[in-house]
C-alpha cells in the first residue's frame, strides 16, 4: 500500500456501516480487514460487472437481503502498525 489514507480514509473510521479489523501474526500487524454492511446497489454498478443470467435480479436481491462486502488490505508492518498497537 503506497497511501494508507487512500486505502483507509479517516472519514470511514467513524462510519456505523463499516467495521475494521487489524489482522495480526503474533504481535505484528499483517493487514486490515474491512466489512461494509448493506452496500448500495450503485456501488456494484461501479464495478462494471456483467450479469450473465438475466433472470438474476441483483438489485432486488441486494435490497431484500442483508449483504456485507468484505475487503482485505495487506501491507507492510509500518503502515498497518500505525492503526494498531499491541495489548500490554
């Protein structure tokens, strides 16, 4: 990760619909896991996905079900370590 703030915008740290988890190996930060709850359908449109089965109603499915989008960020110790400190 070259720009931690671009990957983990400070404004996203206070959002109620996003959960952040620091992944550790031993006492060392190894990455960050982000869970976005109930992502908007417009977000999926931005991915440029092509629906292969027209019978699949993606927008309806997203609106009718609880969805979470999970993303992982792997990084050097120095950038992730700025978000995490080991427990005493």
